[in-house]
C-alpha cells in the first residue's frame, strides 16, 4: 500500500477543504425598492439604508437613465402604499 512521502500541513489541508465551507450571502428585500440586497449594507439600486438615503444613485446616471430609474422607484412606492387583501384581513 502506498504511503505519503511527506506530511501534509494543516494549512495545505485547510486550503484544499476551503470550498466546502462557502455559503451564499444573506439577502433581504429592500423596503424602499423591493429588490434583493445584501444584509446590513446599502441597497445598490436605490441607495437607501435603514430608511435614510446614503448614496445618491440618481446623481451618477445620465438624464435618460435617471428618468427611467425615477419611474421605476415611483412605481415601487405605489405598490408599497396600495393595501392588499391580506393586510386588510389581518387588521
């Protein structure tokens, strides 16, 4: 039976096994724009964190892109404000 010629260090062993412990990032739905974002970070689509605007996302866009983004954000707000049948029945 074959025997290893050299001892494998714990560092080499752990580097080989590193891929076994990789997990997917924790995601949540942004309350402002309803898109998936990483937990405890600023939302990349709207620039809000904990209800406050941290990054001015619209300032970096061109005029055409800015209008599209504003429409998208307004439609998301309208959907959020509209009461659903489930919410009405819970009250």
